[in-house]
C-alpha cells in the first residue's frame, strides 16, 4: 500500500466518512450556454450561479422513438424498425439572486446563453461515466412571477430543451496515435481504437495525400470485458462473422477475431487531396481538401475505355471523392465497450492515416 506523508492509512477513513465533494456520489447537472457560460443546476455546486432546477426533470433518461409496423391482410402486425424521435428535457428552472438588482442580472445572463436558435450543452456527471453532454437549444419556456419578483428576488420558468439531431449522450471522440507508413515494402499497419460508449461506433478516418489507401470494413479483432460478453447479442450475423471468442481468465477479457476482414480501397488520392471519410452509412461523407475541378479533358478520358485504362484514375479526379467510390461503402461498426484493431494500408512512405471514434451513450444515469 502506498502511504503519503501527512495522510493516515486508508483503513482509518472508510468511504462513507469522506467529504461529499471527494466521494462525488451526486448526479451533477449543468447547462453550458451558447455564450460559454457554465451554470451548475443540480448536484455539486448546484445553484451557485443563481440558476437551479426547482422540481422534477422529464426526459433525462430515455430517448423517444416511433415504431414502424406492417399490417398484413391476414395476421397480426409485425414490427419492422424503430426510428429515434426528438429528445427533450424539461424542468422548472429557478432564477434568483441575493439582491434585487442582481435578480435582473441573473436572468439576463442566463437567457443570453439559452436561445431558441443557438446551441448550448446540457451535461450529466456521474461516477460511472464521468461527464456526458448533449447539444440542445430552447424549445419552449413559460414564466411564473410573483407580484413583485424583484423584491422577492426569485422567478420560476418551465423550460423545454430539445436536441437538434443525434439524441444520444456523448463524450469527446477518441483519437489514438496515427498509423505512419515507414519506408520499405511493408505498407500495412494497425490502428487501435477504443469505444467506451454503449452504442456501436462508426470510425472517421483522416488520410494524407497522395497515395493509395485501404480501410477496413469493421475491425479484424476486438476485446471486451467478460462481463460485457453479450455486446453482439443484437447482431447475431456479426457474432457468426467474428467466430468463437478467446477468453483470458487472468485479464478477465474476451477477444473475438476475424480472418476475412474486407478491405475497402479508397480511390487514389492526388497531391493535396487529404481526405476525411466518415464510415457511418447514414452519413456517407467522403471529402478532400481540394474541390474537384472537372473539365472536358477529364470527362473525355472517363468516357474512353482505352484512355481510362492507359491513364488510370486521372479522369476520375474531376468528380468528388464520394462519387469515385462508385457505390462502395462500410457496413460494420466498432462494437460498444470494446477495444478494436483496425488494419490499414498506405502506399506512400510517410503517409498517415488517423482515426476518430465517436463515443455515444444511450443513457447518462443508468
């Protein structure tokens, strides 16, 4: 046991005797306004800036959704899929101050960063996940005032915050060290990326140009704690693809591997065409740093089989990178709560491949 001078042994101070700010057992809620101002609303330091949650909160846990069902002519309805709805969080907000003039100032400062057409961030901090956040904006607000609110230095507002887009909680994306192609004949390497979230993660790649690059359609191996061995229970087809897991009893981990990883060739990048590729099928983003310049010569080459064969992909440089993929896409994400191995290739010594992995959570407090 490591003993620090001046501090008694840990056996003399059980967990329950530690101060609340050290135990940090509370669920801390904050609003970070569009102007950058931080407002602790509940939990540790809740209300210290003059704004606090004054009642029950709705919408903090679950994500609304709509179910799509088909109704056959003869037989019961059958479930097809679920579609995420708009996530809303509503609660009574109290604004107060120690002075009458301060009450006016508290209100003006809070609403300056909580607007209907500008994005702030609602955050939840717990000991389990740390601080998670979701971008939100004001959807509705109703105010209840006393007969003389300035004298009482208090006002109550029923507000509704809404998410514009992806409704899941998030942490900062993970960005591991890049793969850098060394000199020599070997052009392949691996990126190791972690997905700490509870949702599948679609990696985002950043590629240096020029050169030919190959990216994996999903990891060729991933490791999870044995307690999370059922991460593929919702994807039985992927479970068969990754085969029988290897269990390490010492490290208490479970590893699944693939031997048939499908590598997707990125269309050859010309000098200066540094690219960003988002593998999420719902996004379908593949862009380069240079806007494509199409001309009659490139169109003529693309329409000529002989010239296209002689000059390679030069004619394709006149169209956007996404169109140059010619329908090829990605279909396998990184499983939740796993460390994935992603094989990559780059044809040019010194070429770099970066990966960015989003961290998404279905719930922040469960």
